């Protein structure tokens, strides 16, 4: 794969914050709370919310909203489609880097 082919890649994961979000969720053994993602990724609430909405609309993450006591709790989990997209994106990146050497 050439660098030109990689640049033509149409993936939500090209954006570094979304790639970091997906990597964090894929590595987790369970759903991750919104505040834990905020701490891990050092993003603003609005920025994280915007990225999560895009990933959810694409079917890459599952969002669960619940109340714990009287407090809202939002958690996110990587879907099977999300894991597949992450693996595919990383394979394309690796192929491009191998071609550069």
C-alpha cells in the first residue's frame, strides 16, 4: 500500500482522538465510563461527546446510559464492527509503513 492509497482511506479512525478512543475501548475488558475516558484521553467533555456520537452513528461503539442512584452513568464499549474497523485501519497503516522502508 502506498502513502497515497493510505491517504485515500475513508475511515473515522484517521482522526487521532477517535483512534485513541477506539484503542482504549478495544483494550478494555468491559464497558468504559465517560469520565474514565475523559481522564485517560485528556479531552474536553464536548470534544469527547462529539467523537463518541460519530463513532456510535457508524456502529463502532455501543453506548449505554443508566442511573446509579440518582446520577446518570454513560458507558461505552467497542462493537464487533468497531474491532474489525480498528484492525483493518491498523493493517492498512502497517502496510503503508512497510512499503516506506
